[in-house]
C-alpha cells in the first residue's frame, strides 16, 4: 500500500506540473488576445466577449487563476475554429481514435508477443532471424510512408479498401451497413498501425523469454520430463509477460493522443486529425485542451502500469 500511495503521489505531482506547464507553454508560443484578433471566424463583438471572459486583457496571474478554476471544473474553453466547447470536440473524436489506435495496439501486442515466443523458442534458426529482422524493418519504417505504400498496393492497385475517411460521404446506410462501411474504412489504417507497432513487442517478448529460458526453474521443468510446449506455456511465457504487460499499459495511454500522421493520411476524424486542424488554424484552446487531456491519459496509464506491475511482480514491492 505504501508503494502504491507513493506512485499515486508522484502521478498527482506530475499532473499538477503538466497543468501549470500547459498554461505557460501556449502563451510563450503566442499571445492569445492577438490570435483572436487574427481569427476571421470571430466577430468583433464575440472577440471582445471572449477576451473579457477569459481575462486576456488582465495580467498573467489573473489569467492563470481563471484557467485553473475553469480547468478544475471541467471547462476547457471554446474552440476558436468551431465555436464549440473543446471538451465536446475531444469527446466526440475520442471514440474514433480508440477504435483505430486501440485496436491496432491490442492486435500488435497479441501478434507481436506470439511471434516473440516463436523467435525465442527457436533462437539461432532461420525462423528466429526472419521474424526478428522482419519486425525491425517494419518498426523502422515511418508510419506515414508505410501507410502510403499500403494505400497504393491495397487500395489503389487491388481496390480492397477505401483510401480514407470514416464512411463513404453522402451515402445512406442501415445500421449494419454503417458498421460494415466503418470497418472497411478502418481496416487499412489499423493494418498500418499494427505493422508499425509490431516490432517493439516482438523484440521485447523475445528478449524477455530468452532470459527466462536460461533460469534454473526452466531447466528443472525440462529435467523432470515436461514437454517443451508445457515448459513454455506453464512456466516461461508467464514470467516473460511482465515487460509486455507494462508496454501495453503505457501504449494504451498514448491511444487517446491518436496517431497524428496516420489519422491525417487517412483523413480519420480522431484526436490526431483534431490536432492537425488545430495547428493549421492556430486554435489555442483546442491545442491546450488536447495537450492536457492526452498528458493526463499517459500519466494515468503509467500509474496503472506501475500498480499492475506491483501486484504481478512481488520484487517491485521490495525495491
């Protein structure tokens, strides 16, 4: 419990630092009041009301107090571009990002761990070399470049998938038809992300399992006559899964930030695309809200990984 409480305290301290850093970061990059003046989508009356409401005509201390009160109450201001609450925009885009990046993370973790087990159990053979080098080649490729290759091959040349968007625009769908159309559009970006993330799971699982296979308890299990598949399944793989569990937990924290390059490449309406649009339009409240939201998600995922590892590995409690 003491170990867990320390981790929670560190997470809360980090979140507090991010809260303060988030305020000053975007004010160093530019003056919010001047950005409002350059925004053609806002009428002069609405501009003056926003400046007054957010205290942009006040000193930095007053602005920070208003920002702190609004953020802690769940108010992330209003987008300059859409004139809608930032939190509403984020929560609407979040399911699309979870569908895309979350699915790819889970698929890459499952497939990569399995390939890592195969490679570690056949060390030095051709299959080990092929799996390891192939996964590293995929991992080293820029995701947007890999995505363009898959678009050219699977969408343009073979016509198996749509090239982008979430659904076919201007088309009426039944409930089942809508779901199927979303699956068709999501398949190619999910495949791109899965291939891009695969390598890290293969390498980590192979390395962890290779170390475990040299432990005394594995040698004992083999000495008493257990077949190799049972040694792997019942003894080695379970102990080698700890770093993979940690990596999955941390990667799931990055799910909400979206894959900016992939979402932009496939015009997928998630957090990543929302970030690109906010950068292009200099939408300060949106960028500030996305940064805070995604940072909090990563901190919470990191805390979850620490607590989970504490219960899975008793050695962590002693350290």
